[in-house]
């Protein structure tokens, strides 16, 4: 019995030690959930933001875009995050008006495994034909015509795609659907699709592992992943007819090119965006917040954070290999943040 | 059972010195009940959330093989096929290996090397499956692609099982990875079963002039056969539900292909792959129905394993007493 008591006491002291470093001031916990792709920069932001406003703590669960949309719709979180914009139908199901706030941009690149790792150029048509299984060999006339300098082997193309549902896939097939009517009709776009050909790898590491090991493989991964791992990447012909290499600058250029025709709700696809420098396979990632906030203090803190994120926060994007928002888009976001209200009263009117 | 029930009742009436016993009883009972409730809640929730998919697709869910999240047409055949074939392949490799190792450890190995090998077996069982998956991608798949599959294609290529381009990843890779993961389970449980066979069995066989192999076969393996089947089924249960390692090497293509070189897909893999980004209700519901199918399959397999393990437990105990 005494030993039992002693164990109890030990456990209790252990617990109190866990609870001990309690905050000295009142804290507000902001709950969010959603996309995994922007998770690294979001956690950086949430961490840095405690220096700006020590009273706000963020708790972000990177459970995927689908989960983010579902949780924000059922109001179990204060904000959601998604890589693909919500559909009209999904927006209708939400109990209040939801705003899409772009945070950063990502790009998706084509990577391949060929002897000598030549620099390759592709058009959207050729990529769509390869992923449809219509072009099956590397020395196909359509590929050699685009790459006159490169020696392309008489080897089958092994297509590698993501097996897990992801925003990366969404961006890639969104681009293919825009370029190729056949793709649009046969496959369509989504976070997972019914692939006509190819092998599925789990995550960026699964795809790149497969591509690295399989001679003749062609797959797609996030720009950040390709840069970090020095993978060979292809230039892709953009809407302006230029072959553009995927970089952070050309990704931001895609958003700048689309800024003029940006719809008011930011639910826009940036693939095949206009502009000479625009890399054609790029996309925003969004935070989802209610236009009319249920809680005044929390709503104000959230609006302030969004403001900080779209201005000061953008400087952290480069290091983490995300493309920052271009100036004109930030201006548009400012207007959107000012629309956030509590019972009809604007929360950021002072700006 | 009535005896067991009588003891706590008297304990409850007794002085507070038995308070510990009472607390223990309540805690343990709660633990046991919690498990039952958990399983029931899981089953209920899965049935409830897969209703939209059942309504829309009905039985066609079980007999069609299109998996198109964009058009929202779902059929489970390729996943059921992939799960069963990869698990069967795993057992085909793991059973001889696991049983062989167990027989050696229990019957033939010198006493001083038994503990280290048994320890190693347990160590292998504790390796996280993502490690197996990464090993599969970076070591096993290239090995299969450059050596094993071309060789198999050359020698046995007339069989439809070994045709097609060598990708490395695919059903064969999944079966091998699963086999490696299942072997330690089969070995460890089989070894326990063989050690539980009473020595009188062996002595009797040897006294009749049986050789070592005959003794093992007639007196030991026959005696413990239902326990050994239980060990194998336990391994099968593990293979059916394994997710991460299989997802990383199976190629994730929802197609029924005869060739073992071709990529396939399993039930656990498709859930792991697509659940997080499934946004529409029917899509989610279809994934949950896949989970329900897997749940039913796993319950059947585990129930069989339990029954067999119990049936071997009986006679061993009586002999020991």
C-alpha cells in the first residue's frame, strides 16, 4: 500500500510538472486545420507571429485540404486551409460566407530519369499525351522536335504519379485539363484521378524515389522538393509561347500575370497563366475564414494575423521555397481582409 | 463462471482492506468493456458513414473495378484482389521460412544460440513499417527491377504470372515486403507452440525408433498443428491490414492484373492514400466502405486465428498438470 501511494505521489508530481509552465497572461488559442502542402510555412508563421502578438497561439492540424474544408464548414476550427478552391456547392453548405485568402504559391515540376540528365522542354500537349499513354517512347517525334539538342533513347516512358490525394496532383491535372480537351474529357481534375497509365508513388519522396530508380521514368513533384533534392526539371511552354524554367520567381510571375483578371473571391486557377515569365503549372494555396466572425476578439486577432501574413510574413516564403504573393495580389487581399466583420461591423476598419 | 462471480461479491461485503481488489476489478472490467464498445462503435460508425456509398452503388461496389474520384464511380474489386493476392503471396514466402526457423529454434538449435536468435526475431517484429517501405523503394525495388524480374521473365516468362515490363515496384515487391514483415510473427508464435508440445511426445516417438525428422513431423508438428495454423493466420491478419510499407512498393494502380510484375493496389493503401484529400461525401463514403470491407475480412481472419489458438491451448495445459 505504501509503495502504491508513493507511486501515486510520483505520478501526481509528474503531472503537475507538466502543467507547471503555465502562461502568465491570458491567451487566445486559434484553431486551424487543412492542407499539408503549406504546413512548413504556416508553422513558421505561427511561430514568428507569437513575437508580434504574444497573446495568440495557433494550433494547426495538417490533415489535408478535404479535412480542412469539412472542419471549417462544421465550425469546429477557426480557420481552414486548402490547396484547391472550394466548389460552389461546398460553399453553399457552409453556415456562413467563407472567404478564400491566398497565402503563398506553389509550383509543380516535371522530373525525369534519362542518361546524362539533359535539360528538356515540354509543351502541355506533349505532357498530356504522355500521361494519357499516347506517347510511349522517349524518342517520339513530338518530344525530339521540342528538344533538338538532346539525345533521347529508344526507351519506354514510365509515367509516375502521386498515389496519395494531394494538392500537387490537383495543380498538375488542372494544367493538363486546361491544355488538353482530351484529358479534360477522359480524366478531368481532382486531388486524385483515374490515371490512364503509370505507377503511383506515395508523396513527393515516393514519386522521386521511383523516378530516380527507374530509367526512362517521368513524374511530377513540388518545386520545393525538386529544388532541395537537385532533381532534373523540365521547362514548360507557357501561355505566351515561351519555355519557362520552374523557379520561385517564375511561380510568383504566374500570379502577377493573373492579377489583372483575378476574380473577387480569389478562387482562381493559375495554371497556364498569362505573362512571358509565368511558369504555367502554379497555384495559390488558401486559408478559409468566415467573413462574419462569430467572436469579436478572435475575429480581430485573425484579421490582424492575415494582414501580417500577407505583408511581413511573405519574407519567410523564399527560404522555405514557396513563392511569395506578388504586390498587386497583396493589394487585393488587403481589401478582402477589410471585409471581415463581427455582426456586420468591420474588424480592420482602422487601416 | 459462477465461482468467479462469487468471489468479488464476498470481497465487496468484506472490510476496506479489500478496497484494492475492488478497484482492480472495476478497472479491469472497464478496460475489457472499453474494447468491446470500441469495436462496436467502430463498426457502427463505419456502417453509418458508408450508407451513401451503399445506396448509390449497391452490390456493384463489390463487383466493378473502376475507381474514378473525378466522375465519382467507385468499385472495390482491384483493392480486394490486391489485398488478397499480396497477402497470399506473403504467406507463400513467409510460411516455409517462419516455420522452418521456428522448428530449428525449438527442436534443433543448440541451447546457447536460441536466446539471441529469438531476440533478433522480436527485434525484426518491432521495425516500423515505414522503414520497410523505404527499404523497399530504395533497395528491394531496384534489386527486383535489375536482377530478379529480368531473370524470372527469361526463365518463367511463358507463365502469365511473370510477364510485362520490370518496374521493380508492384505485386511481387509488395508480397516480398509483407513476407519479411510477417515472418517474425509466424516464427515467434510457432516457436511458442512447438515449445508447448510436451516432451513425452518426443520421447515416445524416439522410443519407437523414429528419426529426428520423423519425430518432428509425427510427434511435434502434428500435435501442434492447429496452433501453427493460428500463427499463420495471425501473420495473414497482419498482412491484410498492413498499409504504409505496401503503399510504398505496390505501385498503387487500381487494376486487376494477372502478372506479379504489374502494379496493384490494396484496401488499406487506397484509404491511406486518398482519405485526407477526399472532399465529396460520396467519395469519402466509398473509402469508408472499403474500410468496412477490410474490417469484416480482418475480423473473420482474426476470429479463425483465435479459435485455433484456443483449441491448441487446451490439451497442452492438461498434459502439464
